[in-house]
C-alpha cells in the first residue's frame, strides 16, 4: 500500500489517486474527515479515513477477492467500518474512474457479488 502523505490534516494515496482531508467546524463535527470518493455529507474518524484509502488501494490494485478469502474478509470489514458494503465502495470508486476502466471495475463488483 502507498499512503504517501499522512499529515495532520491531509492523507493521500498515489495508488488509488484518492485523498482524505480533515475539517474543523465548531461543534460535534470538529476534527472529522472527508474521503474523496464518498458523498460530501459523509464524515469519518481519521482511522476510518485511512481504512477507506487502504481499501481503495486494494480495489484499485485489483485484488482477486473471489479467490483470496482473507483479502475478501479484510475488504468487507474495512467497508463495514465506513458503513458500506464492499460492492458499494467498488461502485463509488468505479463512478470516479476514467471511462475506459469503468467496465473492468463494474465487472469486478459483479464477480464479487457472485462469489458469495
């Protein structure tokens, strides 16, 4: 995995080309994090943001979830930490992907659902 910038307010990945950033608003949202591939209203802890970036890297690196039981379990746990299913995360990432790689990503999500 290649989390390249793990700063106090900004975390990036050079593999997934996704990022997380901290926002500090007064009130209960203070020191919360946003993840670039999640809807804007979604706020996370720093740990969740890092998990979301690592999960994006796993998906982008094309881990074969259908045959790698431990990787699949880990990916599902990380997705659940975000309050999502693995398929939902794959679809969110696919929606942000360049159009030539979209069919590959959507096929991987369908294969992952069929493996269950």
